[in-house]
């Protein structure tokens, strides 16, 4: 395997970074800033690619870079020198035109690692009262040659070896370990002699490497690279050396800067603040320690200490060394990171994938420390004792809250909406969350899902819920209060009140109004009797008033049931031909109150009407309405039942309607469900409305007949004549709570 030993070439990529941090023009600590009315030049040195060097000298440099270059300023076209000293940021000159030359090095005939740099700027004008910018482009002024040894081949034949590079009578030796190059004056021709000691015998041999065209008149900035191997066909002669490869390339200043000007390796952290990275357990954060290298990595030391049990395999106080294969493997396996290789020109310690794996101690903060030292350019970063090389990873308890909505608290179930995860990785935590609940006052927490369904209605309706992520990491409890299931007052239709509102003496007719409550002022239900018996003061027409709703003693259970009848009685309806559409109404039993308008006249009662106020407070949400009924429709009539739950703003939360035209002479049960949609949020109930109607066809389409009708009050009372139709009997109304 061919090994590149030319140290300068190993620096190429890393030295490019140095370009941006070295001001070769020579900023000096004691250099006074020039005012705008002074006359002279502001000097900037660039490499041949016009990369300007930074103005600030890194403190890590062994000595000021300003000392590297020498600046000579002469009046243009003459040898009259105006300035001849080290290169500084600025120099004061008189008005005129100048030639500038910046140089570094002695440009020897030949020497090891002895670059010579030169830059020229001709005819630079200086104007009185101005500090003029002068950019001097610098290049490598000499040439160089490196030898690359194919060690895997050479070691089979030779124990030791080196090459002598000569220019005229002067020479240098390039061995396989120094990594140095021969520098010589531009335009020189070189000769190469291989020297070696044969393996096994110790015999010393030498071999003149044949002259090559590329060895002659080598121009400035040219780097000749010679790769030597073994010619097996001539090994028996005791030499067997061959030139495997011969190549040249052009080099720049930044690629050939002397190693003594390389800065120490540095550590640069990403994601850390003052060497500390604080995060929540499971959180994904960037955590990188970058190795800032000006030359290839030579070694790295690392200590890792954590109380997290998963790192028990790492010794807390041991200094793991990159050059030790076992140490390298142990760190990579334990931390799940890839360490850079020795010889790399750049590298980093990336702990980003480790961060989400670190854990707290049952919610208590756990700190892990990383101590890093790095070697490059024969220097350790720890040589600067002022630099903190210890990095702390601080794993904190994730913060999250249980989210609930009181609208999801029903009579025997409640829902947990989820968790508001404030810190930590939401996806990871969500997958491992366990919800729990308990009755308030209890010490026992029970595991549950997001929906908690209870078998019965609990007496204690106060609960608490929380979320648990791993042992010891829990949210604060959140209160839950269930609704109390309620039934409708007088749901068995046992309470009734009736009163005689007029007694005529004419045909012994009396007008009765019937109400579904025991005493006045204690009502929840109401009827439309106040409308159907509204004609109470006109002597001639009182017999036409008829209570559309009353009670009967043929109950499903108990004593009484409610009976609803279609009616067409009203003002001036002595003949069937005079029954107006507005008088044709259903018998209606409803929750709420009735508002009756009697704005019409006997001849034209079109101003008469009634409205229902849905004003009964109710604060539970049933899932269905149950009732028992019998129905005798007149002709093809149908009855209707409607239920609505209403919120505090007066909007309907949920509702349902049931209609039927079937003749039902026996008590029959109907369960009318309130179809709540899964996943939909429903407001709390503030009011309830239930309405039973004996017909769905009030007005012109309502079927009716003329006849007499008996109603049980304190006794059976006959109304004659009346105009009536379908009859609906209702009993045992109840609300069902399945949620």
C-alpha cells in the first residue's frame, strides 16, 4: 500500500481553513489605527487565488504571523527605498507611485521544508490625505519535491531506506518517516539517489534514479511527487528500485505554510451553551464537538462519565485513547458514535443520536460529562489550560400535561383528550404513555385508556386522571366531575291539575283547562290547552272550547296516563264548514311553557296562535328517550315525538324525531336514541325540550271528525259537539344514560 508521507500535502485541505483566520499582512497589537487625513497604504496580502487573509491573529499561533513576511517599498522604477521592514497593516508614505515586494523565506539552493513566498505590486499610487488599499498577491517562489514510498513493497527487500535529492553540490535526505519535502530555487534541476539496507543481510546499496524530464528546470510553484516501488525483475542485482509514478502539481501559499505556524488543535461545540447542553428526556437535539485541525489528527483522548446504567460498561475515570483499537471499539459500542480515524484532516464527535437515549433517574436530572483532548501538529489541545474541554449533557424530566375537556365528562364515562407535551419528543413519549384514573380521595391509581367507561353510575362523581411516562415521571392530577343522571319531573304522568274556567248554564256546558302538574307554579311539562280552550268569555261559543290534552285512568303503570287528541275547535266553529285551518291543531304535551295570542275575532280568528318557549333548565345529557304509547290514528294520520338538548347559548346540541302511523291498541315501548357522533365534541346541556304531538299534519291537512267525546276529570265529562281526530296516549316517559 502506497503511503503518502509528504507532510505538506497532508495539510492541503486543513490549511484552506487557515486562510480565513490569518492576517498575513501583520496586524500588530501596538499598531495605531490611522486617521483618515494620513497618507499611506493599507496592506493586504492574498494568495494567488485572491483569498484575503483575516485581520486578526489567532491566539493559538506560536508567534505572530506578521513576522513571516518582509515588505520592501521603493519609488516606482527606482532602487530608492521608502520602507524596508516587516509587513504591517499600514505604513505611512509620501504622495507618489511605489513598487511593493512582500517576501518570506531565504530561497535557499535546497533545504528541507523551506518555502519561499513572494508577492509584487507595481505602480501603486499614494494620494495625500488618503490611506490607500494595496492588495499584494503572493505565490510560492521556489519549487519542491517529495518522495512517496510504497512501503508494502519496499519492506520486503529493505530494512531502511532514504533518497538523497541534490541541486548542484548541495543536497538533502528524504526518509520514509520525516514527511518532509525538498525545497529549491525555481528553475533548478535535481538528481535523486536511493539508499537502502538490504533486509536480512544489512548490506548497504545505492541506486541513481534515472533522470527524468520533470527533474529538469522545475518552475516556481511546482511540486514534483515521485512514487518509488520495487522492480522484482532486478531485485537479484541487489537494487530493484522503480519509479512507479511521477507527477507534478501547482501549489499555493496556504498549502505550504511551515508547520510551526500551524495552530494547536481546537474543539468547537455545536448545540452546547458554555459547554453545557440541557435537554428533556427523549428530546432530539444536535450535540457535536468538532475537531478544528490545521494538520492531520494524531490522537484523541476521551472520558465519559454518567450515572445512567446503560453506560456501566465504561469506566468513569478511564481515559480512552483513539490510537488504542480496543479503547476506540469500546467507546463506539457504548455511545453509538463513530470516532474519526487517525490521520484524518477533519473530524467530529457527534452525540446527536445519543441524546434521545439518555434517561433521567425516575424523573431526577442526570448529568453525563465528556472530557475530550485532541492531538495534531504534535500539539495537544490541552496545552491551553484556559480552555474548558469538559462538556456536560444534562438530561431533565420531560414536561407534559394531561388534556381533558369537561364536555367529555358524561354520567358514567369520561375521556382523556391526550397530553400536551411541552418538552421531550412528542412521538416517543406518546407511544409510551400510560393513562391512569382514581376516585378522588382514593390512593389506588387504575390504568386506563383515553376512554374510561364505568359499569354503574358512581355515587362519588369526583375523579382524577394523570399520565405516566416511565416509572416516576407523572403529570399532575387533573380533576374530572361526572354528570348526574336526571329524570324528567312527572315522567309517569301521575300529577294533574284541572280547573273549570267557565260555566255557561247553556246546555249545561262547562269549559275545563287541564295541566300536567299537581299545583300551579310547579310545572315542567305543559300542553297547548290554553290555546284550544282560549274561547272562554263568549257565551254563544263556549261549548266549542275543548282541552286537546287530558289524563286517562288506563295507565301503563300507576294510575294515570296522558291522552293527546287532534282538535279543530275554536272561535265561531259552530258548523264544520266554519272550521278554519288555524284551529286545526295537534294535541301537544311538551317541556316548556306556552304563549297564546288571541288577537283574532269571532268571525276571523286568524290572529290567534301559540308559541312554545323551550325554557326548562336541565344539566345532564341522556343518550335516549324512552316512552310507552298507544295510538289510534284517524284516517292516515301520524304522530310525532321530538327531543332536543340545548346549550347555554340556545343552540341545539343533539336531537332526534320519531314518527309513526301504525295503529297501536296495546301499550308499546319506543326508545328514541340521541345519536352522538364518535369523536365529535358536544357542549354541556343547559335546557331540554321534549314534545309529543298527536298529528304531524296540523292545519289544512289535518284529518278530523265531528262528534262527542268523553274526558275523565273528576268524573267522565262529555263534550258535544267537538271536532277531533287521532288520539295518542303516552305514559312512563324516561331518559336513558349510556354514556
